[in-house]
C-alpha cells in the first residue's frame, strides 16, 4: 500500500471513474451527448487535433501503432533487467509495473471517451435529415435496388481508366482522391451544417496489405483524429471508404450512419469515380438484402448488372477470398464485433447493414417529392 501512495502518477487512475461518468451521462442524457458534447466540445477538439495531424502527409496514427510494440519490447526488457538485478525490490518492481499499466490504460480510456466514445450516444443522423425510419415493403427494396443498378451501370460507362483485365482503376493519386473526398463532405455540409468544419483529409496507410489480412478497409483513430484508409483493396471501393472514415471524423460513429453519409457525400461529388464507388456501396447493401429476402427478385435484378460492373464485383470477391477465414481475420472480426457491441451498436458487425433503412427512407422521401410535383 505504501508504494501505491508514493506512486507519483497514481492520480491518473481517477480518470477511470471520470470516463465511466461521462459514458453514463451520454447514455442517459441525449442533451449532454449531442448538444453539450457532439455539437460543441467534440466539434472544436476534433478540428484542432485534425488540423494539426493533417499537416503531416503520412498517417501519424500508423507510425504510433508501429512504435507501440517496439516501445513495449523496450519496457519489457527494462522490467526484466530491473527485476533480475534488484532482488530485494522485486515486489515493488512488479507493483510499479502494474500501476504503470493501469495508469496508461486509464489515460487511453479517458482519451477515447472524450474523443470518440460519447459520440456513440448522440442523436441519430436521421434527426438532422428528417428521414423517417420505418418498416419497408419488399417492393420498395426491389425498386431501390433497381434504381441503384441503373445508376451504377450509367456511372460505370463514364469510367475511362481500367486495368488490363478491364477492372476499375483509379485515374488520380490517393492524395488527390483524398482532397476530392474532403470537398464532397464540404458540399454535403451546405445541406447539413452539422457536417461542416475544417478537418484533415483521409490518409492512405503504408501497411495497407496488413490491414487486408485483418479484413479492415479503413479505420478512424480518434487519438490523432485521422481517417486512415486501406489502399491495397480493389480501387472502386477506396473512395467510399475514405468518405466513411471522414463521417467518423465528423462525429458520426455508428457504422450504418457512416456508410449512409459516405453515400450522400459521394453523390455530391463532381468526380464520377467517387459517385460510382458510393453507388456500388449502396447497391451491395441493397442487393444483399434483396438476395436474403427473395432470391427470384434478386436474380431478375442481377441480370441487369452491366458486364463492367460485374467485372469489378468479381475482382473484389476474388481479392477478399484470399483473406477469408484466416486466424488473423477471425480474431480481427471478433475484436471488431466486441468493440461495436461495447459501444452501443448491439448488432455488432451486422450494424453495417442497417444503412439499408436509411437508404429506403431516402428513397421514400424522394418518391413522395416526385409525386407532389406531378
């Protein structure tokens, strides 16, 4: 007990109950989560940190992740040396190491809470978009999917650059694409001011192939406020992923909403490659839902896919097959599922599919507006 009282950083353990208090307030007070935190505290914190980290052309978070195991190894060796050399103080050495670990964990928990965790309990985006989430008919799902197929086919015809196998190939650099993605969100913010602000552009990850091994296409790191993107994946998926991570950066942490915001922002872009990528994201989600509800209707829709669109889909499927059911991907999916469920997304990784409700709500709203004009 005496060493605990003498430990200079023991006060950091107080960050644990503070973090839990913030989460409790966020869960039970939408006013605290949205008005006090998301619209004010987070808005300013995120822009300041993102602007600073955005100065760097590379991902600061990636460098930190690479450095962590090296630092851990150095500290472990140091601990072993001290443990062996100072036999009479071994108990104190172990206790101090445990306290250091707990204090580090408490700081990480606190930073995550104030930089991201509370946002899981904010108002849903539908409260800003005035979209009505309700039960949808199979006919509505079919019509939505049909519209998305036609849109994807038309956009794919406008894609000028492909690889030697005729598969979508980005015509601009990742850094230029990141600027275009950031601009798309600026345009969307004109319609939804809650999305506005000055944020750093998404960043391609140098070790992207390692991300693919974990079946991760992008990740938002709140500690550096960076939207990190896997660029080892098929090109047509990259723009939508960039926009998805930018949605997280702007404070919308729920996966279904981030996907939907990616689609909305993509449709604002003048870049046909971005629009195609986001349309394909929406089509994939709607098509998968139709497949599970009525295979015959899905088969009718599938016949309408252009050959170029099918080439992209096959290339994407082929790419991910090499990483399926590996030890690393299985562990990663389990960790991701646990993380999502721990942060108020009870569907876990399935919550990515709930974007469909928002797409259908948008479809109904647009149909109603068209009916009024007739």
